[in-house]
């Protein structure tokens, strides 16, 4: 799997969210590979946008939004959720235990 970061996305990650490309890739490695379609009409793309949440290697929880293009992944954005409610929603939708990602 290849990860593609446009120059615009790199700038947005750094300037708006203080997220590195390395942290995004860590989330893919540390996540559960449970991805959801982004239902927001403003975020609709072709091919579709997916999202998930996962911790970095330093246990920083990020929401990652991306587009699949064959075996490659185009990163759209990644950021810390604004409240614990977002993580709780992801856990519920993904069928993960309430202790995830700390213990399983």
C-alpha cells in the first residue's frame, strides 16, 4: 500500500492540525482496518472518501480521512477528534470494546 500526500494536504496537516505524515502512517499500522464512508455531503468524492480512528505510536488518537485508488491511499486529512464523543461513536460503529485502543 502506498500513501500519497499532496503538497496542499501536507501543509494542512502541519499548519492546521500539527500532524505529521509519519503519524498518519502509524495510524494505518495501529488501527483495526475498520473504515467507514464519509456521509457528509460536503466531503463526497469519486472515488469515495473513507475515515477511521487509530492511535499513533505515541498514543495520540487521530481521525484519518482518505481515498482508495487501487492499492494506494490518497490522504485527505488527519486530526485529533474534538471530543471523546467522536471516539465513542467510532468504537460503537466499529464494534470495538469501550477500552479500545488501550486494551482488547
